[in-house]
C-alpha cells in the first residue's frame, strides 16, 4: 500500500510541474506546483489548446530576400489553379500576371487550420504582406488579411514594422504623402494589433492613429 501511495504522489508532483510550466514561470505563481500536486488527476479539466501566433518578419529583410529566392516565387499557372480551387483568395490572386511577383513565405500549422504568409511585389515600387488561413487540409480558404504595405511611389511612401506582443502581432505603419513638386504633405502613423481565432478568423484592433501635417520648405 505504501508503494502505491508513493507512486501516486510522484505522478501528482510530475503533473503539477507540467501545469506550472504551461502556465508561466514558477516565480510568477507562488505555490502553483504544491497546490496542483494535491489535486486528483481526474479532477483536472483538459487545458485549452495554445493560441496560434501570427508569424513576425523584419520586412526590410523579407523585401530583399525574395530577389534571390526564386524557388519561393509562384508562377501564374500555379496561382490560377489556386484561384480555381479557392475562390476566396485575395483579389490580387485573381488578377495575377507574369509581370507581378508573388512569393510564399511561410506556413504555420495550427490545431484546426494553417496560416500561409505571402509577399506581393508590384510595379517595381511597393510590397504588400498577406496572411491567409486555410483549412487543416489546405483545400479551403477561411480568411485573409493585408498585414502591411510598404514602398515608395512618387509622392507616396510607407514603412512598416512588426512586433509580437503576447498572442497579438502589432504592426506599426508610417505613411507619408507629399504634394506634387513640393515638400508639404501629411504623415500618418497607424498601429494595429492582429490575432487569429481558434477557427482561423483574423481579428484587427486599431491601437493608435496619428496624422500630422508637414510644412513646405522655403
């Protein structure tokens, strides 16, 4: 009987360590291991699956990388086949032609779906980053979002940075528009948090937005 009781205690302690490791550092949860060890195994409910995190990129490196990564570039024939199979893909897929550049960056596999990130380069000036969620088997598009727009074209310019904060991806975009043949214009700073639900739907939250006017130089 003593041996069986010792075995039960060892299992309970090990389970307590596992719960503490999944919930956060031990120093942030005083007594968590001890309390978990005293709870019978059958009384502990199954934990929810961890949230699926959106990939984070250094956009300057991403924009430069595909120039030498031709294997990541999607052919017009492949994109046309994707559109036939998935009509809910972003509109740019439907109008894709040999003069554009579309790259598949990464695939993140989640419990119920997968996230595929794409870089779309157009008009030799600008780039867009798209995230698309597919069903677990990759056959059905669930949702998509334009995460960032960067580049420069005449009087317009934009940069963007990404930073993961807990379960959210924070994207900060700086956009500047000037009047033709002048330095006067406006500068927008937009901060948006992105996350994805367990069903593969994107959530967007505007955190901050500031517009400032720039005076023309004399």
